[in-house]
């Protein structure tokens, strides 16, 4: 006669169910860049935060039947997780259907506008582009503006570039008269100005802001592993609907203002 030992069986069953639950949760990861403030970054408690994180949380709250975990990783790893099907979606890539063909893109979600912050006024309207001659413009090392006129002027040596490590160094270069202007994503600059103001009593001067030609839209990029995520298309429709709703009722703009004003 075979004896059935209940305790070991329950332990084995518990391990199985725990592993199954973890696997299910693993399938529903939405991942973002861990170092992309103010869009996505880790707060002092090591918890995901930022404009994109809060926006995705709001979308998740409006959906049912699926549990999601927001996780922040180094950018290349985040993209790889979606490419391999380890994550359901990633925020917030630019639209690149050729270079990142493994992504299925959402509706355009948040517009990132490259802006030029200067100590002194250049000129009104588009004439400011003609007043860059001889200026020193700081930028983060490797930063790409996406503005053809700016890149062409740089090639013609109309102005000089001072490469810096981060936004703090770019703003500091202006404060100490090492650079005349600083170029970066406008939301990023404003968040850092707000952060410096509260952290160290930094009082920014009245910067003069000039907008580059194009805005760059950031998207949610979804995995193409639809066998593993058969609900992808239905959830994508819900996501797109909520993003349009949040844009119309100013929810997205209010999130941006929360981090920059």
C-alpha cells in the first residue's frame, strides 16, 4: 500500500503555483529607461517614477483582466527584453520601423521638443537662427538635435560646440559664461532647472528659449511575440484610446507641468 504524505505534496504544489504566478507576471512587464528623467527614472526609494511611468500607470488603471508590472532597466536591455518577448512593451522609443522592426508602435504619445536656452536674447521670430554666429553652445555629449539647419550651421563652423556630460554641466557653463546657450529636450531642461532650484537654492536667470524646427514624438513600442501575448492588439486599442482621451482632457500636459513647473 502506498502512503501519501500531504505536507510534501502541498509544498511541491505551492512551489509550482508560485512559479506559475511568477511566470504569468513576467509575461506582462512594461519596461522603460531607468535613467531618462523626468520621463522615467528611479526615485530616492528606488521606485520607478516620472512622466511616462505615471502615464502608463493611469492607462493600466483603466484596463481589466491583465496584471502589469512597470520595470525600469538600462535602455538597451529594455529594448532587448521586448525584442525577445520577455517584456510586453517598452516606453518611450521614437518611431523607427526599419531600425527597430521588432516593435509594433502605438499612437504618438508625448512630444519631445528640442529647445535652445540662451542667456541673452538672439532675435525675434526666425531671425534668431541668423544670430548664432560666433556663439558657444553647450550640449550633452552625443546629443542629436534632429534639426537640419542647426546641423548645417555646425558643419559650416558658424558656432562652436561645447560637449558636456549632463544638463547640470550645460546650465553651469552658461552661469559661468563659458557658453552662451545650451541645447537639449526642453522638458528635460525645465525639470533640471526646477530640481536645481529646490536642491541648492539655484536661481536661474531669465533664459531666452528658442524652439527647433521639429518635435519628436515618443511612442509605446509593443512586442511582436503575439503568441505569447495574444491580448496585445486589444490592449493596444485600449492604450491608444486612453492616450487620446488623456491628451484631450489635458492629463498629459498636467503630468508634464507637475515635473517642470
